[in-house]
């Protein structure tokens, strides 16, 4: 914000300096050839007049010949054919002498008719709604007249981003853009090449080119209006200090000042601003389209064209009789050339999974660690201070999933695995694949472990769905967790892809989890704590990392962004178990895992839903529907800081919407699987939250932002929708991935922590 204001002040000052010496060049207008006469404008006279006014137009002009003598103005020099003060509006008159021409535009105001009849006290309340320029959304038609200027440009403001449409000297129309990236605090000018492509000029890296184009813009900053005083005048309101207000809202002159600044209100909005300068320029801003501007700027780099709505979405068809109810694990082994041979852990049912603690030759596992590990996986009493993996997924699945974990070292007569090799040995193991070298120490360890336990355990027990492979193996190592980038001793899920070359008790091995014992002490008093892992009051054993990684064993993606400044840069702002390892799984994940069945809405309907912590309620509104869960749609649920969300909602600097108690969430889901697993990220779906142009799942933010701009990339309380909120009020032209505007609106009728009533209204 501060960066922008400094830039605007600098650029505006340079623009006004050019205007002050008669060379203002908005829209790249030429100033003409050398003439025999010089025509001046008497800037002390008003260019805003009332309906019915009689005007002596001659007094506005001063003509000087080449010898410096003043020339009397005759009637035949003036073209007054367009002059009309009988109605509100604008008109232009022309003075021509020899080969010298000057035009002057007048604004006619009809008091008490065209504009709202309000008092100065009411005006302040109207202006306050523009105080936050992050939320500005309006169009501004700017007409500039004066010594060497007579043109009109169109500006459209979408928060910090600006669209500018103008004509060049030959009458060709161009549209340029200025974009602000909140993640880098940088401005970029998108220059139209005239052939459908755009060249980008970064304000820092390409400062000269950026300034060269930006300086031609005449922008208005409505956020400054509320801090000044006004007096009623001619149906509008004149600023008591036009010089300082003009400088703040329109920019500063180097050698001249703003002599008047008058604004007019219509329908509760500022409808027009007329401002005049001491050297004869008049700037008229006609404002409209409040709340209806929509365009999307591309990521930095390249020549991609900005996008705007391309029409209205088609009516979507939902047929309950033919609806494809298949969920993630139904699809994952059967779809596409890279289909997985096995599903991993089944997402529903009752079964046992295998956990193997691993002690290296240079480390030890204590009895206390084994006890805590059992609590982390199997506790049902709340002794962890939150949840175990078992209790978490019982609750998240609404009782549809019941896993018990067999832990070596805890099971009677079964020891945990003791390797005679050091942790460094596994860290240094490598393999070659397609010309690249990878660390495969985890896979070496996996096969050592299974070979050891093949004669000590019945491994067939852990193929609960009888698909021919052990569902998953949890390898929990004793080495210290390494929090550095690209570290080996971290937490992740991967798979063994030897094509069944090695089997144990006749079972293939595929998915496995690799994580350390130290994850149990994150945010635990006396354990691993810092500014990123603050102490969570009451937490004794932290199972959150194991819970998150278990989500991958079901087939879920990470929802945080692996690659900032690539792809959509959208997502969930940390507020999810598969994002920042906090709270519950979101309703999209629950649908994918077969725990929740949403109500699909394709016609006007009012629905009351319970908190997603209480029961599996969600609303699905199709956007580009193929009568399945693997397409594009909106999902609506009710968030509450209870149940699985309670612990992390109450921690300091909570990722769960800043600790908000409740609110409606609207997600935009794009879960196509036209090319499963066929992307660099490794997602089963075509889209992910890291590299694809469309996010797999993103939160539609109730504060009207994208990418959690004001929260530094993290979700905040005002991203949740509350009673009285309406989608069209916040996003007047919300669009589908292919740029189609919606044919429905969403209204939040009432909200509490327990339930919300929501109306979906389709256009007739």
C-alpha cells in the first residue's frame, strides 16, 4: 500500500509537470505544428456551469499574434454549434484563427435533478466507503481539455489493478493495464503490442519503460476523498481546499495548482468530479460501474493477454439417476495411462495398518517415545491433548473410517526395527533414474524392514482390501528431523515402483510414509518450539504431521503452494489439514474420500446446513459440470471453531481464519482428470494448488480479495461469509475458469456456529 502511494505521488507529479508546460500527452496525443497565433485560456473562469446559464464564450480565450500583440476575438472565429446549456451534460466549443485551433469543454449541471439532494454531513458517510483502495471497483471516464489537450480516456479500477482504454493519434484504440502483485509489492505495466499480445514492464526492473507508459495515465484515488471538507455548491460539493485535495486524489502539479475540485453524488456514489488547474486545464471524471469491474492479469513474464469475462455460463444439468458417484479411490486405479496399481490406505472401513519405528546405529528410541507414538496413533482418551491419527479420522469421516495401528515395539513380542547402520548411511544412498541422481535411502530401508518382519509378522493382514499389496507402511525414524530445504529426514509419502519385483508374504509393497519421532514434540511445551511452532496450550503429543501424511496415503494432494509465482497462486491460505497441517479436512477432501455427499443445486433453492464439524453438510453448485465430482463447481459449507478445528483455532496467530468462531466457506473446485498423474506436480487431477493455471481448490474470499492479499497469503476472519453477505455484492462478475459469468447468486441469510441458511438464486 505505501509503495503504491509513493509511486502514484511521483508519477502524478511528473504528469502534472508536463501539463504545466503545455505538453501533457495522455493517450500519446500530438501538440501540433508551430502556429502564427497562440491561444490562451483564462483559467479563472469556471468550465462547470448550470442549466440555463448564459455564457460569454469570448472571455474564456486570449489570442496573441506572432508579434506578441493581443487579437480581438470575432464571432466568426468561434464554432458554437455544439454549445447547449439547456440540459445537463457536456459540450465542446472551438476557436480557430489562421492555422491555430483550440477547443474548450463545458460541463452543464442540473441542480437537484441529476444528482442526489443530500447534505454535507451525509456526504461524509458516502465517501467513507471508498476509504480502502484495495476494494475499489469502478470505471472512470476522464475528459481533459486545455491548451494542448482535448481527449477522453476510460479507466477501470479493480483494487490495485487498472485497465486503461485510449485512442492514439490515428484513432486506433488500445487497452493497457497496470497490475500490483501483493506478494512482491511490485507494479507491472502491461503494454498492448496491438496484435493481441502484451509486453510487461516491471516498475523496478524496467523503470524507464514503466514510467514512459505510466506517466500518460490520469487516475483518480477515491480513498482520499473522505479526509477533506466540502461546501454545497451548484448541486454538488466544492472542496474547501481544492489544492491539497487535488494533489492527493489526482496528483500534484510542478508549476500550477488545482483551483477548484467539485464532486457530485448520484445513487449513493460519487458520480462526477470536475477539477480545474491554474493554467487552464479541466479534468472531468465521470464515474460509473461501481462493483462491476472484472479482469484477470497474467503472471509475471511472457506476453499473455489479460482476460475478461467472455459471456455467461451455460445452464448446468444434474441427473441424479445417471450421476457418477465414484470418488477418488474409485478412480485412482482405473483412469489414465499412469493409473496407480494400488490405492493405498482404504478411505472407509475398519482395518489395521502397520507402523515400524526405526532405530539407527547412532540413535536410540526410548520407552517414553514408544508410549507417545502409541498415543499419537491410537489414543481414544484425549491423552494427546488433541487427537490421535485414529480418533481424528473417526471424527473427520463421521465414523466411516476406523483404523487401528499395529506398532512394532508396542505389539506383544514384536520389537521395533534396529538397524546396524547409521542415519547418515541411509541419507547417502542414491539411485539413477532417467539421467538424474536421487536419494533412495528411505526405499532401501523399506525393503530391509519388510524382509526382517516377513518371518515375524503376518504381512497379509495389512492388505485389508485384498488388492495384492500392503496398504501402506509407516516408517517412523529415530534420527533428528531436519527442517532445512530439500532435507532427507523430513516427512513425506512416496511409493515403491519396482513393478512387484519384491514381495513379502506374497504381497507387493507400494505406498509408504517416512517421518520422524520428533514430529510428536512440535509445539509441545518442552519440545520443539519456535515462532513457527509456538507452544499450544494443553498439547501433550502432536499427531498432526502423521495425520497430514495419512491424508496422502488416501490419495489427497497437498493444498499449499510448492511453487510461488507459478500457476494460479490461489489456495486455502493455510486453513486446512492438507495445507498448514491444522484443523479438519475440508469438504472437498471428504467428498473425494467418500465421507460426505453434498446437495447438488441447479435451480433456485434455500437450504439450511449444519456445521461441517457436526455432520457432513455441503452444497455443490455446478459451474462446468460433467455429472460427477471430477469437474468444476462451487462447494459451500459451514465452518466452526469446534471439534477438530478447536485446538488450532485457539492457538496464537491461528491459521484457521485468525481464530474466527464461525462462518460460511465457499470453495471453487476444479478437479478434472482428463490427464491423471500427467503433470510435473504428480497430481492425480489435472489441476493442483502449485503449478496449474487453475487451482484444484481455492477459497472464494468474502472480503473480495484474491490470494489472501491483506493477510500476507494466509486466511483471515473476513474471508468467511456472514449473514447478509451476497456473492454478487463482493464479486459482481465472478467467473468460471473459462471466463463465463455466473447465472446464479449466493446469499447468506443467517449464520451461527451450529447452522447457516443459504439461498442460491438462479436467473430466470
